[in-house]
C-alpha cells in the first residue's frame, strides 16, 4: 500500500474514532473489532469485567480488515480483536507495523451445513458441496473433506495452502462449488452441503450447533487480541488478558457462544473442574 493511500486511511480512522491518539488516562481503553461475534464477546464478556476494575471501555467496530491494524499501530486503539496470527504477521510485516499477539479468543469454526440432508450418511455420488473461494478458507474446507474421507488430498500437501488442484482422489465424484464466503448461507437452497464460516452462518441466523461437522481449528486460524509491541507488560494489557482468562468470561462463552471452539486456557479450566 502506498504512502498516500495509507495516509488517507489513517485520516479516515481518526475521523471515525473521534479520538486524538492513545488515551492519556490508563484507565480508558479503546478496543477495535469487526461487527459480529467478536464485538459481542467484548460487549457481553470483556467490557463488563474491565469496567468492574474501574476501566472506561470504548468498543469501535470496523467493516474492513485494514483499518483496525493501522488504528492500533498509530495509537487510536489500545487493542483489536478480529484476526488470526497468519493475517496479523503478514499485515504487520508487509506494512512495517510493530504489532504483537496477546491472547487467543473463542473462535467460530468453518463447518458443513445442509438444509436438504439431516446427516453426513445421506451423501450420494455427485453431490454438490459449496465452499469458500478464497485460498485460506477453501484450504480449511478441503482439509475437513479429506479428514471425512470424502476426498483425498495429495500426500504432504500444506494444509494451510491446499486447493482444488491438490485433490488426488474424489471417489464420490463430488461437485465442489467455490463461492464468495458471504454468499455461502444462500447456497444451502441449491447445494447438498455447504461449508460456511461461523461469522457468516451467525449473520444468516444459522445456529453453529446445527453444523453436521466442524473443523478442528488450526492454531494458525484461531482469532486473537492484538496490541502494540511496545505496550507488552503494561498493567492494562495484563488486565485485558486476565479478563479473557477469567471464569466469568468462560461462563459467558458457555452461555452465549455455543458452537465456538474454546481456547486452550478455557478447556484447561473446564478439565480442572472435572477432576
């Protein structure tokens, strides 16, 4: 991205946020996110926890994946929640931004849904399977199909980069239909099965728990909280992390975010409870 376009984006961010720069009061936090499930996690779980500790928390929702990292880097945000580590690392490297991951968060999986079939056992030869057409999410769908045994990927293929070209065997003669991720919920009327990203499923009113099968999310695709690298170790950063690790947030996750893949620290907490 050239300097002129970057400056335009930063100006737009400043106007959108209506804040001068990094808050001077350490008890005032501005957290950016994308509209949808991660904003809901902040509103229902994290913001109330931090406010009980005396913080004033402002949540800013963005409708793209570019502005939140620029806003974080230049100080209009204290943290953001919308991306996974692969995206963060590439964006930070490409744009020379000093950003770092803080902690992972419960993440919506990509999963297989159907309005025509009640189970995977109803699969028939020649069935149509819709999947995202972007490389990252298409790879995730293909890996799930491979683990289900519906297709066979080439040996030693990188699961993060698998594409239709890497399908070595398709014994059921499945018709794989790549579509824009946002269009996948609508495809249910025309396909036998459709892979749908969790955020788009929820936006379309589809319950995540109605999925016939969901991926085991790779560590590469678990969403996270990002901060400025220079802020590591600051008290408010530790408090944000502690809020996500808290019992209170686990309770919120169980109550409002059924079907999300829980984080390692949440699973460990639940495992300890069973002992």
